[in-house]
C-alpha cells in the first residue's frame, strides 16, 4: 500500500517559483496564527527551493552546450517515436469510444493534460528540455491513480518502453564533471514538492474538523497553496504549458528563447 503524501494528497506538481511564493505566503499566515511549527517548516522549504532556483538557473545556463554523448541523437529519435505512439494510442481510444463511454472522456482529458500543445511541441525541444517533459509525462502515467487507466487504454507496453528510454536518454545527455545533471534538478524539485505536501499535512493535522473555526483556519493557511494548484489546473485545462512565476512578485516569468541549433542539426535539437 502506497502511503506517500503524493498518493494521499491530490495536488499538481508545482514549479519552483510557484512553490516558493505559496510557502512564503503560508509562512506569513502561520506567523499571524502563532503556528510556530509550520513557520519553522516553511523556513526549511523556502531555503530549499531558493537553492533549487539557483540550481535550475545554473542548469539552464548550460543547456545549450553541445556536450552530449554520441548516442543522444539516436535515443532522441526513439523517444520522439514513442511519444508519438503514446499520443496516437490515447487518441485512438478517444475517437473509437461511444459518446457515453467514460473511458473515452478520460482519454480525451489525458491527452490534453499530457500533450497540451501537441506532441510536436515536445519532440522539437532541445534534449534536456524534452527529457524534462518526458519525466513529467511518466510521473503522471505512473502515479497510483493512473495505473488502471493506463491498463484500460492499452498503454502498458508503451509506458514501459518510455520508462526504459527515459533511463537511456538521461544517461546520454547528463553531463559529467562539474556539469549539472538533470537528475540533480529533478531530485531538488521533488524534495521541494514533498516539503510543500508536508506543510499541507501539518495544516490538516492542526485543523482536522469541519467546525467553522477549523475550516476558517484551513482556508487561511492552505489558501496560497490552493491558489497555485488551481492556477496550474487552469493551464492544463486550456492545454497550455504551465509557466513559472517570480516567487517575490508573483508575476509570470518569460520563457527563455531556445538556443539556436547548429545548421547541420535537425530543427529543434541542440
């Protein structure tokens, strides 16, 4: 039985800036409420995600460097094909389903969530960014709630193939020496998400009832987290890629322009 908080609490994976903004606002509310344990926990989470932002910035600065193993290009082609097959498999189930078939509606929603701008928007990304999108897709397909859906849609074989390719892809594009590996960034983001969910659990444990006082306290303390979760839901609902925000201003950060590839390299790849 999976009792990890990510399985028990139904929240989207926050970007680092959105986590930081939410946790800073939660900390202010906790200070006002005298919830000192939560104040201290937020300090740990904020410090961690400040470090994660620095790590992301350093990793982003090296993304254009052509320091990939010779296998990266071939594995990228295989990943592109597997992602296309996954999207086609989901789409086939959606198109073949009867109007009243619940599985057909699930397939439509899943396709929109996994590929908000289509497969091409992912397969034309530089290697490191495509790896990040592949990781996002697999996290969604491998969570506990998705297991029966993947099976019913006949996607088990495709998901297993993508899991294998993700491991090969990461090994091929991660740097060595002082070059920051994507795995380090991924792990830092995952820890930040766990710290956020721990804050949610602390709030629920402190105010567990449906009495008016507990409901009001939950609304105040959880409000910043729920606001960002709803913002992410709206991005996915409208089939847009989730944009990060400046944690100090709350304003959407511009997406960096991709590094132009060399002329001899296929479009969209480093």
